[in-house]
C-alpha cells in the first residue's frame, strides 16, 4: 500500500523542516525582568558580533564551544575567550565606556546562553 510510505516521507519532511540550520550570527532574547535577562547568542564563523558592552555581570552557558577572538573599538585583538561545550563561565561587567566585538575564527558556530544579573 502506497499511503503508509507517503505518510512516513511527509512526516520526515515535517521533522526536517523544523530542524534549525544556523546560517547567521544572531542574538535571541529568552526573557527579561528587572533582576535579570537571558538570551542565546550564535556566532557563526567569520560573522562577528558588532561592537557592544556588558553593563552587568553574567553567566555564560556554552551549548557549542569554540574560541572567540575579542577585539576593541579600533578592531585590534584584545584577547581570546576559550569556551568549552557543556561548561558555564562567569564574566564580570565590562569596564565603563569600553566596547568589544566577538569573532569566531573557527569552522563551527559558537552557541551560548547568556544570563545577565542586574544589580538593584
């Protein structure tokens, strides 16, 4: 009977359509309240995050690790951040007035969830 194989193929197509294949560097807000905010960041190879700053300390949960090159406002290398899959890191707030960018020079996306803790 042809109906069952067609149903299986249609179901497989629906599953594959729901699969996410990341192609762009992005940030997706998960939640925000007066005490904290959480978002997911995906940094694709050779698609840096624009210059930004973190006014509050934060925890970074690494879903897919890699090495990020940090650059300052003059686009000069200011450090590296080695992120291991499955680990969580604590980062303090950035110094006042300083901006940085994050560049993934690897071959695979770096994917993290950032939880920022706002002080009262």
